C-alpha cells in the first residue's frame, strides 16, 4: 500500500466502516455523507491526540506550554512574568533543596529574569575582630596596594576589599546583607565586520563603524545545571585594558617558557578575532600571542618586537608583535612596518535589545515570486550603482515586480540615489547576522518612489540623511511605502571620535513639506532613527523604535502618526495622533487630535491646562495627589542611562526612575522602545521569589550592573 493510500484510509476510518451499499448510494448522491464523516474524523483525531499527550503532560520537561502553570501551582512556583517558566518550574525543587546557599540565588535570577547574576555575601567582607578559634587570615583591615587587580575591582561586584560596617539601611557592607548583581545588557556577536581606517594615522583602525568609542564585551559563559560562574571574565561586561593586558602578557610569557596557559578570553571561542589583508593581498589572522593591550586614546603604533626574559635561564628574548588592542575604546593599531589594506574583526558588543542595525539573527520568509541578488565586498559588481536611474533600476527587476538585494557581509557601501519604479517592490537588506554600513556622497541619500511602489530597508546602518520624493514629480493615485525594519538612521548622520553627533541639526528622514505630489506611508519597526519630518500626504506608523533629535529640537513632525512602544527624544508635532500607546515622550507633544483614546498608557511632559490623556503619567499622579503638583512632577520624571546614540544604556530607563513611570504601560511594564523586554516585571518577580531562599536575618539587595 502506498503512503498516499495509507493516509487516505486513516483519514476516512469512519467512512470505511460503513457498509458498501451505503457508500455506493452516497457516491450516487455526490458523497454528502462522506463530507460529514470527514468533519467528525477531524474531531476524533483531536481527541485522540489529546489523550496521547496526557502522559507527556505529567512531566514539566515534555508537557505543553499551557500545562506549565498548572504544574507550577502544585509546587507553589508562580510568577507573573517568567522569561522561562518551564525552567523555573523544573528547577524549583532543586532550589529548595539548596536553600541558604549562595549558588542558588544566581541560578534563580537566571531562570526568572534571563540575566546573568553574581551574589556577594558581605559578612565575609566586613572588618570585624577575629576569634582565635576561627581565624580569617585574609580578612585584613587595610587595602593591599600591591595588588593592582584588587584595586581595579573596587566598586565592582567582584570587590574583595575589606571595609567597615555600613550602617545605612541598604548598605552593601553589612553582616546581614547580601548583594545580587544582575547584568541586564545582552551581548551580541558580529562576524567579520570591516574595521574603519583612521584618517589621522595609517595602520590604525576603529572597530566602531562610525569611528566612535565601541567597547568590546565578554560574552556570557554559562555552566550546566545550577552552577554559576564566579570569575569576572565569565560575565557579560566590557573588557578592561588591564585585565586584557595581564592575560596577554601571561600567554606570551608562557609561550616563552614552554608552558600552556588557559584563560577565559582566548579559549576554544576567543572573545574577539582580528584578520587583515596585507599589501600583497594575503589574508592573515592575528594570533593572541602576537597581541598587546594598550591605551589608544591617542593613536600610536607599537614596535614590531618586544623584549621578554625567559624564566628558566633569565635570558632576554625578543617576541614579535603584530597588533595593539584597546578594548575599552574599540581601537586597533598595527605594529610598525605593517600596512594592512583591509581589516576584519569578529567581536562581541553590548546591546540593550535587538534593535536597530546589528549583528543579531533576523527571521525572514522568502517569496517564490521575488528575484534575489546578492551583494558583497563593498559592491564589487556595482549592483547598487544601478539603482540610481529609472532605466538601470528597471533592468535590475528583469520584468518582475519584486527584487531583493541582500548584502552578505558587514562591509561599507556607498549609494547616492535610489529609484524604485512604479508598482515595484525593492528590498535592500542585510543577511542574517550581518550589519553593513551604507554611506552616500555629501551624506545625503535621495530616494525616488513611483506610484504604488514599496521600499524595504532591513538590517542596515545608514550614516546618511534620507530624502524621499515622488518619481518624476507627478501626483500619485496610489501611495508609496517605505518600511524601515531592524535598521538605524544614525541620529546626527555621523559620529566623531568622541561619540558625539557631527550634524545634530540634520534630518534623518525627510519628505517635501509643501509638495502634495508625494503620497507616502512610512513604517518604522525595531529601528533607531534621527529626526523625522514628513510633509503633506504622508503618514507614519512606528513600533518598538527610537526617534532621536540630538539637538533637543523637534524629533518627529508629521501630518498623522500611529505610535506603539516608541521612545521620542525630543519634541513631537503631529496634527493627527491616533492609536498611540506605551510610548515615552521626552519632549513636548503638540497635536490637534482628541486626547481621549488616541494617546494612552504613556509618559509625556505635563502642561497645566491641557486635556488629560488616558492613564498617562505624570498626569495620573497629579490627579491622585491633593497637594501641590510640583513635588509630584519632580518625583515622577524619567531618568535615562544615556541620551547619546552609541553609548551603553542609550534611551534606556534607569532603575532609579519612579515606579509610576516604569509601570505605566498597558501591561504594567515600562513604556518606550524597550517595552518588550519587560525589565521592571522581571525585577519584581525576582524580588518576590527570592525571599524563601534566604537564610534567616539576611536581606537581599538588587543592584543593576549593566
């Protein structure tokens, strides 16, 4: 029996049980009975599959997702918002067997919040009079000035310096205090990104695509089970110069002495790799044994050889040096005598979320009707240049309506103009895990859209100011569409060596303000964008994005806009604002639309006499307060970790912000672009669940490191 026949027989078990005479009469009447029994067969299959799953639903490892909360109720393991409810429920018994141990709390934090954590017992770090029956030789009352590593760790979660008792209620150094340090910053990996050569000194390169400071991170190194790492090099945090210098010098000395040294940075998976193409076209990867750590705040190049002393006989030996690395600024300097033509860096960097142009994976669904063309090596085939005119752009489509240009590496590309013919859809995207940089002459990219055309920018870092206009200047009967997904239109167009915007007044996305020929829909999703100014006939729809005006002026100006989970760093001027919720406005909002229902569950600056939006802060707190509103407005004010694009914690709410702001969203979470992270709910769940795992008379304090 063929598989098709077997499947047909299984799907018609009820019909096959009928006597042949009834099936024959049913056939003569158009088989209505067969159609009825096929519907009953579907319900029978659902019941059978549910019965078959009953045994699997007894166990948390194999049960369906809907059954996890029910199993958790049997153990009393309930969370309002768990990152991994299945793991938390499965490990609850293991947690309770290990109550009172320091290893339980980091594992609990990992399952509840998804963040790496480190716990510190301050009892062992408080200076006390020692008992002769229980001496602690390492518990010294003075700081060891000879230990540079110990001095560097002062003020960090890994500090081992003894201190006197802190009498403050939330003091760190107290015999009854525990400190749980969480690392909220996620670490993403970028494969073979092309480094930016320095214009000041040949042989020096910047890891940051815009030449800005770009710290290199250590990725999270997890361990199986409930074991948690204790060494600083296993946590997701920036790599320090001194720590990298110590590890590299140990490797070089071990190589000279014939020993093998293992370290957390350069094992089976190094924290970063550097390759370069020399003047002869040969590509070479730099070995960690030929790297040195250095301070490159002022660019300089190291010598080609350094002198070391061999351990067994004290003889001085010269070892080769290829590269100096500054991990805190993300800068590279090749040794004297080397002239690299191109440099590739594989490294890890810190990011709050998968937002904007980055090296994180992105899911895509290919369509059968689309034509896909790959672009690489800085557009060596000059494919992007054909998009500058209508004739060559139309020829690229080869008679089709959908064209996908996929950039397969993290290189630099230049494009001065872009034309999308009438009725066509052009997708310019980066391959999953890549982050190409798009530049333009004079830093201006002109986009001309035909009637009913669509342009999709996906996974790109655009260091340009985008200007959108109608193709041919004629009025459109059908609107054009621009979709910006997982991309960054750099606020300020470009950054200088200190990370400040070079053109803070420049617009990132603009369309003619008075010309009514352009009918345009702009869709912004999971992106970062500078100031936006849209003219008549344009409409903006944004979600999970950041709109930033570095000059603290108007960040968003449009005739109509719909915003969801958006952070606006600057003023907002929109004639019609609709379906706007869970947003964080850091500047004044001017709109002619009705406030009730159009703007809700957000934060926007308070102005006396304005209509009260629905469930928005600080208006809600002012209404609930019967006293002078000034103290309430000072308290209920958002605090960001950083307002500058490219800095760690950019546009992210500080944990010191008032709880009324961090819970103003419709699901009692944070408003703004990072709403989907649910960070406030994770912290609340962690504080709610930790009490039963503490020893008596101990207090747990939660500290956010990144």
